C-alpha cells in the first residue's frame, strides 16, 4: 500500500471519528425536546402547565442566585477586559484572525440578539411608564410622569446592555480560552476542567452537562421564535387585516424555520456570515431613519438621564430577588431576562469562541460585550425615547394599545405613527424574521456541534443534526404561541425560556467560578 493511500485512509478514519454522534448528548436532549414537541401537539395544556410551574418555581426560588451571579459576571468581565489579561491572544501569539472586525461584529451581534430588541425596544419602556402589569407599584414613582419616563428608560437599559452581554461574553471567553489555549474539547464540559480537572471530561458528567446546555438553548430558541411569531402576527393583523391565529403562525414558522435552517446548512461563511451582514445592515438603516424622524434632543436627554438612574440604583436593582421591586417588575422582567440570557450563554459561548480565533481577549470583549451593549443603548434610546415622548405628548396612546392588545402590540401602533410607515413597517417585519433566523442558525449549528464527537472549531457538523433540531424547536415554538399566549400574549414562551435558564443556571455559575480560577489562580497560557 502506498504512503499516500495510507495517509488518505488515516485521514478518513480521523474525519469519520470526528463526525460520530455524541449519543450521550444527542439522545437525551432530543428525547426531551422532541417529547416536548409531541406533548404540545397531543396535550398543549399539560405542556403549558409544566412550563408555567417551572417558570414560577425557578424564578421565585433562585432569583437571588440569578442576581448575584449576574453582578459577579459583570465585575469579572470588566477586570479581565481592562487588565493585562486582555492582551492574551486566543490561539496563541501566532494565531491569525479569520474575519475582519465588521463581519465578526455582525455575526456576534445578530447571533445572540434574536428578536428581543425589536420586540421590546418600544414595548418595555411603555409598559413600565404606564404601570400596565403593576411594574411601578413598589418603586414609589407615579406612572405617567416625567420621572416614570426616566425610570422606564433606566430599567430597560439595565435589562438589555452591559449585564446580559457580560454573561454571553464570559461563557464565550471561557470556551475560547480553554479550547484554543488549553486544548480542551469544544464543549461546555471542557470549560469546567480548571475546577474539577480532567475527571469532569470522563464518565457520565460530559453527557449530563452538555445535555443540559443543549436543552437550555433549545428551549430559549423556541421562546424567541414564539415571541417573534406573536409579534409579526400582530403586525400583519394590524396593518394588513389578516387575523392572526394558528394558520398565520404556521405559515410564519415555516418561513422563518426554512430561512435559518438553510443558512445553517450552508455553513458559517456562506450562510451565517451573509445573513448576519444583511441583518445588521437592516438594523443600521432602521436606526438612522428613527434618529432623523424622532425627537433627537429628547432621546439624548432621556437616555442619558435613564443611564444615570440605572447607575444610581445599581446595587438595589442588581441584588433584588423580587422582594423590593415586586414580582411584576423583577420576576416577570429582569429575572426572566437573566434566565433566557443564561439559557443562551453556554452554547452562545461556543459560537462566539469559534468565530474569535486569533483575537486578543480585549478585542473579544470589545466585540462581544462593549459594542453590543452600546448598540442596545442606542436602540432603546431611539425607539424607547421616541415612544415615551409621543406617549407624554399624546401623539399616540401606546399604553392603551398594549392594555387592549397585549405586551407586544405597542410596536405596531408606534410604527404606524411614523412618516413613511407603509415602507418602514414591512422593513421591520423583515428585520424581525432576519433577527431570529440569524440567531437560530448560529445556535442550531452550536447544538449540532455539541452533539458531535471531537469536532474542530473550523468543521461543519452533520446537516441532518441541524435539521432535526431546527424542526423540533419550531414545533415547540408554534405550540406555545398558538395555545399558551396568556395575559401578555407571550406568557407561554416566557415560561419555556425560564425553564431553559434554570436548567443551565448552575452550569453558568460553575463557568464563572472556572473563569476566576483559571485567570487569577492558575498559570496563564498565552
């Protein structure tokens, strides 16, 4: 046998081994997610009840831990970014980055943003301002006042900027450093070796840890897709007279799922990167249009004052498990947000790591922590500030709209009041669809990666795995939004997301502890 033939054979064996399915992760995770999809079809009320009980129980019982770990993550990320640790290059001193900064930022931003900023950029500040679900009752601030507007902006910025992106960034950094610099496997389990040593990578632990991470992101994606379906459906009903319901949602879920599945199947460079670039371009166009149209001075003043109010209340908001601000404000908004961000964090970390080879830790934090947080400040400042200004000046009554039509309805009444609304509205709908698709394609890829044995960061996982997960997630999202809308219109998917966060909360806590040990106690691997 020739040397060339032998080398080819050896290469094939290695590749085949790398593409073996991790049955210890794929099988239990698929049984739970696929079983949930089947349960939703057979008995959607039972699925709703299970999700609701999990939501209430996890956030009431673990709210204190969510709050503490979020503050610790923020402080830790800041120290790592601005200390000499920021000079460490992921992959070693000779590693060269693959993507330019613009493409890297587009993938990092859209990979984790999903539909959130569009869904709540208008709705969340208005809900606080109008005390629609009782959010302001324990704050001592009178709803509908100028101070309520500042509070609403500050609380929205608190929930959507530096703290949540610190969670993503920390998970991503731990994965990247352990994989590229310490040569661990591309997995969640590998990030815990600084705490437990190599024994954590053997036996039943890798299957348990990575399975929980897959479940969390699958439930989180289903939640985001469900919220997106509810929002786009309400927009179609409002402006085009097509009443939303199971048929409309089914058509939408088919379109969106097809988009993110095809993108993921086309790979990182041909699919995900291109869709991310399109998505960010749409975001920038919308922002520029709103800055020109909106009350610019009010936006600047309210955003600045809101950020000041956040800083003034940093510790009070940051360590409140719900007994100070009340459940309507803390559990249904802040803790829910932390739950879904943490649900995304471990597998989002794998995606962020894969696209960050060759970058320094400081560059990593700039792209994944600082700039996305700044983007959210601008987005909520522009959308939320304009909405609050119009509400206070009786330009449009968004509070009444949300009370009558649900928590996601304010956006469409807001857009209808814009000049050129007939053009902007379909653009926003497209942005919503793209936003979820660009988040889902990166996460479906990460799930498939975690279900594959010894896969490299520059390899694509098997297409059938991505397809299986995409379909399962789509079914659960459809069932939850179609049959578990609830008072706010998206209660069912909120319950589902909180379950994902509670499933992975303790893994995230361990990742934070792992980061502390490896950066401040272990030998630094440059």
